[in-house]
């Protein structure tokens, strides 16, 4: 094995962490008899040689040796090597990708293309591996074939032939998943695959296999799903709970079954041979998901692979069908915008007697609500019911989901309050490093504006170190949290103005700002005057925002603010001018400073100046021409801020609305800011461009800020805020002046 490995000039190549002269050791480690060494080697391959999916020259040089490993039956854990090859070779560049490649990316793109060609050229070995004695290899081989082989019709034929003779249930599911992947990559085959999946969903004896078929059908041919998909899936889940499958169960219907896993019908299409492979345009493949390698016991290792495997083992401990959650997630992705069906399915899962199924359902509920708009009252109430379950992971999962819902968590308010009252010791979470933070339950209740969160915040303010997010929670409670002003003020007075001052003072300043607690002006002034050099600018900004929020109640700060505005053109001068205007209303003192800020070289400073000028309203009308000039600036957010400020200082809507609607279409993330302005302008007239845009947003099912593969903790809140603003702007249509 590894003939010629020492003849490769590894030292001349590099991987993610430097010279690649350690790659031969990693390759040999993959063939080691020691499980820990194999796992460490695999971790090294993903961590350095194929770091975050990258392909280097040394990655290309590894490919022949990786193929040697996967075909050697003496090597253990070859399934992991099959997955590694699938990941290395499974990246496709379509024409759009190629058009966007710049000079710095040419070499990387060439490496991806060469890797795809090299692995695809050897993909024929996976045909043999699909019947390997090692079930871990059989588990990885179907997806490798579906992702890499150039003859999808041959692949489909093999998947169908293998299904009725495969003894391992999880491998059978992988065969079905691979068929779905083929259909996604080669759309002309989708109808054929969908037909087969539909038969499997109807007739396979194994409920897990029927669920897998439905999940893949939802992905590649959703029109083929049964109309009653929710009760069908619910029935399958009940069947799986009540009658766990035996390892040797067949999914072939119990009768003599020809290749393909389902008895042939007269209307089945004959499979074309290899020579009749259709000319298919492959679609972008989904990222290759890594599954657990091997099928036996694994030693605990300190590698990333080992840690992920340990977490997976803990998560799946005691599950009769640990793959069921993945199937349900796949089904939900396929159902896409069918929010009603997805909600009903999750509601059924949340009523399951199986706690693990409810944990999965809680997490999937969060994903659904995060991406799609809909009526979720029943679903949220069911998530709230999980808070009282004695299984800690279930309660924690539910509280984390409810934390992200803000106002949508209202149906679970009583359940949140009950959980909070039952365990005061959990109000604040401490960590090995970093400041403490409020628990998800506290934050969820506070974000509802529920007064029952106030005792928890009061308790947090008495701890030696104040939770870093106390101020944000106070902000959501508003006037309800007014009794906390005294404690916030007292703790701020105790903050030592040293290098750690910002971390200790910022949550207190945020709380006082939210409460507009003008009586705390002396304590805030102490911080403003004594801010240390380290993070001093951040601390002064927080203090100035507090004083601005206090308004005339902070009149004693006027001399300090006047001194700060004498440094025009700086960020601190703009912030001080904004505070001075709020406290004193002296437009003559602040206007020159803000005009200077509008000419700053820094876009952030220009934006801050524009916002502050807008707050002056008609008193800043003299800057209208300057703001109008910014409507053509290349920075979109500056254009938006300038347009809003222009309306605020001039009262003219036509040019402002045009600029705002253009930005709305260019960047979805500006929509809340734009809608806020449209709502303040007054009712939008019927038939106007603004009315059309707002109504289009309201009828959209997908959240405006939903992202594939990521999300922000405030995404739901921001989207619900956008919807409320759109309705507000449209209320009383026909009476406004934004045409």
C-alpha cells in the first residue's frame, strides 16, 4: 500500500496550517490498527488537508492513496475515507460560479475542478463497495455514487437492485437518500425517481423506509406527496414507536421483489442501459453531510471528529431509530412553504410520548418559525408545555426556542413564568470564561414585556458580577422594569473605572438608557468623565446615549457635552452633539458639528451625522442639499439614512420615497428601517408604488431575513416588526402623501 508516497514532494506543498510534509503520516494513520490513531488522522485530514472544504495541491496528491485505502478490506473505518473522498470530489462549479471567479480564486477553482475530475474518474470502485462486508462502507458508498458517478441511470439501477438484499436498515435509508440526491442533481430523472419513491412510500414493510421515501419525495418531487401527508407521517412515527424494527427486517413488501425493492407494475418504465443515459444538466449539489464512520465501538479521542461523534452518541443514546430525526428534517425541508402541513406535523410530534421525538420537534419548530411566517399559537403553546418536563434537555431546548420568538412566545408566557418561579437558581448562567448571562427562560419572558421577569432581573443585579444582557432585558420590559432603576444606579456608582469598566458598566448603562432614568445623570457623568483608555470610546458612547435618552432631566451634563462637541469631525463629537440636542435643544450649538460629521471620511460617521440631523427636523433644513447629494452615494445604508433625514428636515416625500423603495429592492436587510420611515410619514396612498411594495411584503410567506444555513437571534423579532410596520404604514390607505 502507498506505493510511491515517499516520492511525492510533500514539503513543497502546503495545507491550511503550513507545509504538507506531515500528510504521509496522516495517510498512514488512516490505515492504522489503532482506532485512536485512525480517528486522529481523519481529523487531521479534515482539519488541514481538506480544511473547511478547501482543496490544495496536497489534497489532490492524496486522492490516489485514499482510493487505495477504501478498496483494502484490511483497513478499518473505510466508510470515513469514502466520505472524505466524496467531500473532496463533490464540489461543482456551475457557469455562474465560473463567471464570478476573480484572479485570486483561479488557482482554488482549478483545484476544485481537478479534484472533481480525479475522484469522479475513480468513482467506479464505489459500485463494488456498495456490497462491502463493512456496513460503514456500505453506508457511505451510495451517497458517493450519487454525488460523483457520471452515469446516474446506472447508479439508480444499482440502488434499486441493492435495496431488497441490504440487511442493515440505516444503509437501506442511505440507498433511498442517494436516489433522492441523483434526482436533485439530474433533474430529467426526477420523475422516474419520484415514481419509485412513491411506490416505496406506499408499499415498503418498514415504516422507516416509507418515511425515508416520503422525505426524499418531498425533496425531489414534492408534487408526488400524498395529499394526507401529515396523518401518513404521524402514523409512521407511531408505528416506529410501537413496533421497533428488527435488524433483519426487509423493506421489499414481503413478496418476491425484482431489483428496485418494490414489485414491478405494468406501468413501470424499463430502466435504460448505460448507453441511454440522458443528457442531464446537474443542479448544484447540496453540501455533503458527514455521518458517523464505521459501525462498531469507538474510543473517545480529543479530536474534533471524536468530539462530534461523542456528542452524537449522547444525543442518540437509547433511541430505537436515531436516524428518524434526520428523515423528518429532510421532509420538512422538502415541504418548504407548506407551513400548515409542517405545523400540523410538528404539533403531532410535540404530543408524542417519546421525549426524544419531542426534543427534535422543539428544535424543528424553531427552524420553521425562524424561516416562515404563519399562525403558530398552537405550536408555541405545545413548545411551552415542554418546559415542565423533567428531562433537562427538553426544557432547555424549549426555552431556547421561545427566547428567539419575542412576542410570538405569548402562548407560552404562563409556562415560562412557572419554570422561572420553580427554579430561582437558574436565573443566571455562569461560564468558565466570560461574563455571566441571563437564562433563556428569563430572556424569553422579558422579551414578552412580562412583569414576572422583574424579580429575576432584580436578583441578577444583586450578584457580584452583573449579567451582561441585563440591560437588553430591561429594554424589552420598558416601564414595567422601572423599579429596577435604583439598583441599576447603585451598581453603576460602584463600578471601578479601570480596564474592566466597559464590561461592568455597559449592561447597567443600557438598562438606565431604556428606562430614561434621568435621576442617574450624576452616575453616568462620573463614567463619562472617568472612562479609562482601554475601551474608553465604547464606554463614552454608552454614557452619551444614556444622557441623550434622559433628555432635559440630564441638564447638569450640558457643560460636559458642550466641551465634547468642540472636536468636530469625530465620532465622539457627533454622539455628544446628538446628546446635547436631546438635553438642551440648542440647535445652533450642534448643527455645525453635525454638518462637519456629514463630511467625514468614514461612512459610519457620516451615517451617524445624518441620523442626528434628522432628529433636528426643520431646524436642520439648511443641510437638505447635502443630504440630497448623498442619495447617489455608493454605500446603500448611507443612502437610506440620508433619505430619511432629508424627509425629516424638509418634509418632502417624493424623492425620499423613491430612494427608499430602490434600497428596499436592493437589500432586504434595510426593510425595517425603510418601513419605519414610511409608517411615520403617514398612511400610504392606495395604488402607489409604496403601497404595492408593502402589500407584496405582507403576502410573502417567507421571512424577509431568512437565510439558508444560518440565522440571527433577532431574526424573528425583526421580521415581525417589519410586518407590523407595513400594516401601520398602510392603515387608512388613501389619506397619505407618499405618492
